[in-house]
C-alpha cells in the first residue's frame, strides 16, 4: 500500500508538470525533480520494506521517507483544494489551463499562496534528494513492480521434522493425508493435493510428518522436498527438484535447459514432490506441470499454502484445511518448548493452570505457542515469571480491540481515505479495495466471520497477526483503551499518524485533548465512547490540521463545531450512533470529503443545503437520522458510489426521486418513505432512471411502517403502483433486492411471471418484509441466479 501511496503522489505531480505549475509557483523544474526523485525511491521501496525489521538503519530511512511523503501529500492536497474550489467538477489539467492566474480573488492572497507552496515544494525536494542519496549506502536494490524471478531471500524449510512436535490431531491429520496420497487414482498420473492454513498454524510441520511416514517411503520411489516461498528463482526451483531426484545441475543453466533434465529424471518414476510455502499458482501452470507429467501412475504433488485460491487454481484433488490446536495439544507443545528435559516437563504440570491461560492467549496458533515457550524457557519453571508473561501489555497493545470485527465496506473506505488504494483504469476505487480485501482473506491474513448481511461482510484478524501489525506500525500508530493510564505514561510515537481510542467506558474528550495536543501530524483519528462539549471538540480538532479520517462512533457529542470546515484534507467523517443533532454549514467546505457516515444519528433532523458542493463524495449514509428529505442538488455528486437512506419528498426545495437517475456510479441505493411518491400528480416515465444504471448492485426499497392501503384513495394507490412499475424499475445488474412495508395489493409488474427471469437475471438475494397484502408471491423459481430468499410477514401470499 506504500507503493500505491507513492503512485498517487507521482500521478498528481504529472498533472502539475503538464501544466507548468512550477513556473507559476516561481520554482521552475522543482516539480519535475520531485517526480523523478519519488520514482527513484519507489523502485527500492519493496527491498526496504523487506529489510526494515532486521536492519535498523533501513527502518530509520523508511521512517524519514514516510515523513517527507506525508508532508508532500499535504502540500499537493492544498494545491488541489485551491484549484477545485475555483472550478469544481473539471479535470485537474483543465483547471490549471488558462485559469491559473485567477484562482484567487485577491492578488495578495494569490502571491502569498504561490510563495508558500513554492517554498514547501523546494524544501521537499531538498529533503527527498538527501534521502534518495542514501540508497546506495544502505545497498537498497531496485525491483520491478511485479517481479517474476528474483534471488531467494525468504525462509527455507527442510523435510526434517522437529522432534518436539506433538498432539493427537497432528497424528490423525497426518494419517488421513497419507491415505489420500497413497490412494489410487487411475484418471491421471500426477495428482495435486494441498494443505491450507494461516501462517504459523503448522502446515510445514504436518507436511514434514507426512513426508517422513514409513508408508510414504514405501509407496514412492522418489520423494523430493522443495521450499518455494514468496520470492523464488525459477532456475533454483528446477535445480532443487533435480538434486532431490538424484541429479546434478549447473547454477548457470537456463530454464530451457533445466526443464528437460527434470522431465528425464522423473519420467516413469513414481514420485512425491512437496512444494512448501507456495504463494503463486503460476508456479504450476507456467513452470512445473509439463516437466512433471511424465511421472508414473500414482505420482503426487503436495502443496502447502496460505491461500485456498492457489490450491483451487492448481486443481488440487484434495484440500486439507488446517485447524487451530485444541487446548490440550497446545499445552503439550508449550511444555515441550518451555522445558529442557522430560523431568522439567513433568514439573511443569504444576503450572498447568497458568500455562493453559497462556495457550488460550495464543489462540491455538502453534507458532505463537512455540515463540512464547522460548520466552518461558529463559524464565524457568517459576510461577511468578509465567504470570508476568501472562499479564504482559504485549498481548493487548495490538492496535484494535480484541475480537474486533472488520466490516468490509468500512475498511475499504478507510483505505481509500488514507490514499492506500490505487486507481486502476475504469475499475472503481471501491472495487479495487474489495480486491485487496479478498486477497487478505485468501492469504488467511483475515478470517471470514459467519455474521454477514446482504452487502456487508465481516472478518477477524488473529491476535498474533494483529500484534505483528502493531509492531510494524509502531513508529506512526497508537491504540489506546485505557486513556487515563496512557495520559500518565505519555508514551507515543514522535510523529504520530494514526490514533485509535476505544475506551471501555465513556471518557471525557478533554483527556483526549491533553493527550494529543502535541501530535498535529495525526492523519487518522478513531474515537469511540467519548463525551464532551462543543468547545472541547473545537479545541482538539484545531490540533489536527492534517486530518484525513475522523471517526467519532458511539460518542455523546451533540454538535460538531464550525471549525470542522477548516479541515481541508478531510476525506472521511463518521459520527454514527452519536447524539449529533445538527451538522454545521461549514461542513460543505470540505470539498475533499469522500465519505460521510451518519448511520444511527437518531437526533439529526436535516442535512445542510450546500451538501451538493461535496463534489468528491463517494458514500452518503443517512440511515437512522429523522430526515424528512435530502437537499436539492444531489445529482451533482457524480462520484457517489453508495447512497443509503434517500428520503422521498415531493415538497419544493427537496431532492426529487428523478435526481437519482443522474447518479450513474451508484452501486448501493436504499430509498425510504416511498409511499410519498403517490402524492405526485402523475409520475413521469422513467422518473429516476434506475433501469439505465448497470452499475447498481444493491437496491433496498422501503415504505414507512405505518401506511396501509386503507389509508389511501384508490387513485393514490394506482399512482403508487405506477411509481413501482416505472420509476424504480431496477436494472438487470442488481444482485440484492429488498422490499419492505409494501402495502399495495400486488407486486410490481417487473416481478411478473413472463418477464422476471429476463428483467432480474442476476438477483442472488431477495428479501420481502411486511408485504402481507400480496395475494401471491412473485414466481421466485424463475429467478435463475437466486441463492437466498428471506420472507418475513408475507402470510397472505
């Protein structure tokens, strides 16, 4: 994601360079120099990130580099904001062209701004050139964006198993895998099997156990163990297979010479090849499949990987999913690792009560248990020492609350707001962010959680992985759960960029002000369960002039201060489930704002009329506030991706239903109080234009819970039916459809038997709630893609 961040900066600099903005700022050549230096540094970022943990000098270099990049992002953001306020809605090059000398109303303001930005850009260049010059001293190597063949630098594994690995599950899993590997499959000579699980769960250990099994040695003429790892050399990989099969190779030989050697050694030979730690399925399709196909019937390839998708791509006939260790097996492993011999292992049973709690903290992850066991080995069999390890703050300072559930849309929004998601052609930022999220799931860095809604998807991160994340970001991120204790300790990174405060009880915001007043570099502030007065909030917002993300969830704050309109860098504002009663008009000055989340703000009754000036807004969530309407002009928000809680109102000055037709980027739309549409004299044909929006995936339609058909005239009911039939006709792209509190006597015409399969071909989830006046259900069996149907109180049908 650091690479995406730099790419974003380079893209902005390219736009500025094209329009010769450096001449207007009085610093000729500086923007081009800045762009070139950033590109040079970007080429070594991959190498620096890999070496930062073990090399302090490289880590210090990265910290200094990040500091300059954040400053550069702020300076360029100031420029973009000034330009967009002048001519909103145009592309950056057009904004700069021919209009540059009239961006500011007064000449003195213009000269002052030009001078300030020019000086900042020159200073950034000086700092970056100094950092770039130190690349060679640190021996940082350039790499392509998508390297295919690089020297092996990752961990090595061997088929030799650790003698202290124990547990009944290990025995059972190994026995089952041996049976799978030795089972006859006449369909093909070479069959792939896979072991899949998160890092540290014991995939390699299980593969070692299987590899050394007597039945395996008796069944296969040749057994070969190769560690692939994340980055590998194709020639080294082929060479290792050759050596494992009893051959020899020259390290100078090319792939084209090595492939025939592999094929010759294994032709007609019944072999077992273990490929440990595979990260890319192309290793099979592009490299190994053809040379291995000549193996004798019964040959097997056993793959270990973190990514179940890789196993599927390699067409694994059997996938063994690793499970976390049960408590007793975890305790046995901890005993082995924390003691020197059998006698000490027996003595350790006196500490089993504390040991089992430590095992529980490790979450059943073998690597974590082994690591903690090594720590306990140094402490000896001392109860107080073991309890000290159990109480260590290292368990809790992980950056997020224990068992925190990640909501996929929410985490993607945060990535976008921080600039971590790179624009890719016609693919939306949200779609790219969702690809990132899927990759984390496939690599088991996130684990799917069963709690799931139609659109949202929840996941968890293992405690130890979260601890690792906290360690890697310790120079710029801080998580606090005990605010008062943190204030006493005063420990925080020098250049704090992200601050997360999730109090276990309601905390006055004055404590936050006192803690954060020295950290104006903060870009992300996540605060939950706080209370305070508007002046206190005003005071602490004034500390955060660089803020990109402001998350105030479950807070007892009733008014956001006027000063919030000065946070020109703000991309994300979330006040969900707070007591906010009004939003200041100054919020409409936040032209960079991309996400405005008002979910569950039940005391909020209106949205500022100037909201149409938020031209970069991508998500507006108004579900929960007691709104009577949205302001006129929503159609100008051309980037809007999600609109949750649109309220129908036909009064003058409110946003009419037809404005939704202009929002062609919408993927998620929920509409409320649809019964008001029947007050229109005559609904216009294709009023909202939803049918033409083929990007729309999720559509939720609600009438208020109180109306019934008895409370409306026959004419009004007829108009309402027209609205449903024409105005809110969903496009064929919709995959989730929800209809709630529909009081009419029939379902919409687009759900009729003759047309439903062609008009709604992609519906996977359909929810009908309180549609109990329908005499019959729609012909759901004709929906070709339907996977989930949820019906509640549709008893008449």
